[in-house]
C-alpha cells in the first residue's frame, strides 16, 4: 500500500507556502483579576490538543493551529492538525456528495493562507516528525480516543457550495444521519486507515 491519506495531506501544506496572508484581525479575549492586571489572553496562549472536544469542528481546530503557529509552538500545532484532518476525514465519510467533501480542504487552505512560508515549513516538519514517530503517533491516537468521535453537525460541509461545479445541482440531499453503528465503523476506519493508529 502507498502513502497514507494523512501523509499526502501533510505534503499538500507546502503548496500554499507562498499564498497571500488573510487580513482578518485576531480578536483578543482577556480576563482581569481584582487588581485589574491582565492575567491571560487568547493572544499569548496556544490552545493545544487538550482544549479539543468532540464538538469542535475542523474550522475551529484549524484556527487554533494558526494561533499556536503564530506563537511558534509548532509541536502543539501539529497535534491539532492531526486531529483536524482526522475529524475532516470522518465528516467526509458521514456526509454524502463528493463536491461537499472539498469543504474540508477549503477550511484547511483558508487557515494555512494566514501563515507565511517559514511558518508552513516548520509546521509541516513538526507534523511529519510527529506522524512518523510511532510513540508520538500512539500518544496522539490515545488522545483522540479520549476526545471521542465527532459529535458536531458538519455544517461547514453540509452547506458547502461550489459555484464552479456543474455537479453541484445533481448532488443527493446531504446527510449526516447515518446509524450510530456505522458511525462507529467510520470512526474506527479513520483511526486505522487514515491516521494509521497502532492496534
């Protein structure tokens, strides 16, 4: 068998190294203690894999990837990337319509376009190292088990429209209502076929 789907996706990151950065301003949320001193902001903390829940869709997780990369925490960003791509693969298995499956790539590209070439290279390097190290991949897989199967509605995929596609009008009605048993099988497939988690 050739390279896994995850490795192929990792390599795709490099294609966007010279993309134009988005001009969206980052919003900072701060909390103040009794003496009005700033004790924590979103800007100065990487929301790592420990913040991910089964209700977080890939769009949200990719934004966390960008936040961690901006803070030069590439190892933690790589962990988030691993989860986001795995969640996206699961969504493509539970939502009908091939064109809609492009939504996950669009989410990833939109986030990665906010990074510069050096940041993308560092993220890519961290992700490849983490994926190829069996101990680190086992730890990631264990953490994903703890997070659990995605429980959000994949609206980013269900509502995806591609005006350039003539196939868009011929798609079946999108569905994320597959039986729980089949969802469990799909989630197991993500673990063993896509993420290549050790047994």
